[in-house]
C-alpha cells in the first residue's frame, strides 16, 4: 500500500479504519499505528466529518463508487470511495483513495488568471488586434479591429485573402 504517494484507507461500515498506507495516515495527522482502529470521522472537524459521511452513506445505499473534491490545509484532493462487497453483494467496507491535485489546481488557476488578463487587454486595447492560425484564418479579432475594419470575425476574409 505504500507503493503510491496517494492516500489509501480501508474503512468498515461504521467508519473504523482497518488499513491505511503511510500517506493516508500522514494526511490524517498521525502514523498508521495511531489511526488503525480509530473512526475516520474523528480525524476531521464536525462539518467535514458530516460531509464525508454523506458520501459514505451514498456508497452504502447504492453499492456504487462515489467521487468528490475536497480542499483542506491549502491542498486540493480528488477523493474516490469504492465499495468492497461481500460474496452476497453487500457493502462491507470502503476503499478510499485520495489523489492530491493541488499542483493541477494551481496551474489551472494561473491559466485562468492569464486568460482573464489576456482577454482584458484584447477587449480594452486602443488598436486593432488580429490573431490568425497557421492557415491564415482569423481566430480572434478584438473590438477595436472590428470597429476599424467594419468586419466581424465571422465576416472577415482570411489573412491570405487580405
């Protein structure tokens, strides 16, 4: 279970931690020896525990996996809760996998900020801006370019025609 850098935790129907890898324990603020046998919900604030329990209750009720996102301690996680079934098809346990997506979310946020900045510059520029693709087709024309030429992006000839 320690072959991955992601959290892996196995809980029973009541939320008792049966197994955990080191990363899972560390993210819960303890060692594996300290968390095995404890209730997973005791490791969270009451509001977080309640929201997590709702997902687990959904897995218990449907027997189907559930995924959700979580942000805590300035980290972003994608969590997956998989049912473990008995031979009779009854959910007896859940395997919880938490994937740290902080880096991806940080990059996405930076990209969104850059895109907003670029869009703002294009919209407010006092001169015409034309962006075309490799074939000479225009993919972006700012409002000032439209005002200057009288063409909208749909009506503008390709850069090669111009």
